[in-house]
C-alpha cells in the first residue's frame, strides 16, 4: 500500500516519536490526522515544533485515548492508523501502575475496536523492546518470550496481545512495530540522552544510576521510517517486527560519548536515587533486525555518533525547550 494520498491517523501525535512521524508522513504526501491528549492549555504538544506550513494542513483531534467514543470518531474514514499513544515512563509506572494499564491496554482496545468498526485498511501498533525484559539471549528475536519486569512493560505486553487478538479473531490487518530505544531531537529529559546532554551543558556533570545496562539506540528518523514501511507492507499484517540497530552500548560508554561531545571536562557522578528496583532493571537490549531487513528492506541509516551529534545540536539551539529539560532533570 502506497501511503501517498491516504488518510492516516496518528495517535500520540504530540509526542516525541509521533511528531517526527507526522513530519515524515507529510513529506510522503499523506493526509495526516492527529490524535493528541487534551490539556487545559489546548496546545498540540511537540506538534507545535512543526513548521507553520505543516501545522496548517494537519487535522487535530484533542481527547483521551481511554475515551472510546472520541477514538471511534477520530478513526472515521481513515485508511491507516499509526497507534503510538501510550504512557511511556518506566519510573512513573512504579507509582501509577493502574494508569499505565488503563491508558496502554484499554487505549489500545479502543483503537482496535474503532479500526474494526470503521473498516480501516491497516493498523500499525507500537510496542517496545521493554516487553522482552532482560533477555535469555542476544540479539533478541521477535520469538523471544515476553517478561513484565515493570508495570510499564506489563501494560505494553497487554496492549500487544490486544492488538494480536483483533488480528487473529477478527482478521483486522494489524502489524506490531517493536522499536528499541529511540532517541533524537525533541525527546524529553525523561530519557537518558537528553538528560545527560542537559546536565552536561548546565553544570558539567552527568548524574547517573547504573552504568552496566546496555541498550540498542535507534535514531528517531530510522524508527519512523521503519514504522511507515510496516504500514505500507502488505505482508506485515499479523507480524511483530523489531526496529533496532543490532548493536548495543553500555550506559557508561554512552555517557562518556556524550561528555566528549559537550567537551567541557564533564564528570560522571553516581546517584543511587536513580537506580531502579533490582528485579525491574532490564540489563541488556539488542535487536535482531533480520525480519525487518528481509520483510521491509529496512535498516538504520543514522550512526550513533551522527545521531548524538544531531541531538546535541538540537538541544543547544532550543533554549526555551532546553530550560524545561533542565527543570525536570534536577
């Protein structure tokens, strides 16, 4: 399915990955409709960062993914749905597990039911590599067992299974994208890369928890490119597809790279308050992206060094947003 000229709905469009996906879809000639979470300021989240000419041609629905009626309304006449709306912060899930379940599981049910009711031709549901937990083997294939090592990962496993059930039970053309850790411009200080850059720029230190865990870091344009290829691929329905580089880096090595890029004699400072519960920390994540390469002809284009450079450039040049990052970091 060629996405050009198609009516597409992006849930979670105001988020980090969602806003980049909207950018990419507009460039491919899609008619883009955005579902964002309503707030009292009535702003569009990170969609506000889009060029003015792009903001004028998107359609935006504000609401709550947990509200089945507004989700059903947003899905009317859509050809494709990209479902990204979710609560994503792992630490937040420790104190608010119920909200994670209601948003991620019930929100996904609402999207699948709305897609079924409206005859949507393709749904791309967004999973996460966190559903694998600490893996039994590296690299991680899509057949690896799922482990709910945090309330967040458990809620995403539930969401994935809801999406899978709608494909198996009702023939809904759902494909599941399972991105590994995505980074890049616009990402909040909830994540380690913008947090580390922000701290280094502000105080020449990077406070950190455990340096041992490894992650497979994918630049946001590569993740978004994989998502679009999944939606366009007729053979992807019913499939789970990893989106990752197949390379891992430890958190210590990553922070050392970040310190070198900032170049101000930045020091790493251990902060025990940043340590996650022992049985909850996922120690290694590294994707087997064989299926993505074979089925989608997809592989990452942006190296880690280049991606970190682009992220640093963006944070350095966006002082207003940078200030918000700093407030959250300290």
